[in-house]
C-alpha cells in the first residue's frame, strides 16, 4: 500500500516540529519527524498495525511516546489524517 499524507497531518507535524525547534531543540525536532516517518512507513506493509479509531472507518497508531496518527484505509492507500498528542482534543 502507498502512504498519502493529508494537508492537515502534514501541517500538524510541521507545527509540532516548529514548536520544538523554537525551544532551541532543532535536532530533537528533526529526530521527532524522522521517528514519526519511520513508524508510519510500517503501515505500507502492515496497514492494520494501529488500533481501531474513535471515529468510524479510522485507525490510530502510536508513533512517538504520546503522539498518535489517525489514518484510514482506502483501496491501495493509507491516508494519514492527523498527528496529535493524546492529551489534546482531536479536531473532527
């Protein structure tokens, strides 16, 4: 299966990395993004790796400590929908 990042998921990831970099942690921000990308890449081979999501037709994968990625499966594609901290309220 191929991966497709939604604009929202990419914006979420960028916002999180920018926040880390602004705290004078640019290397940590880069490592954070790389770790999430590596973890998400596993979905290409194992699309059911995550658990059933709270919303119908979605799944959630823990990608880095307290961060989840929401995704859904469509035909031959894994659509990455959102990156969020488990303590925060998700957007609909």
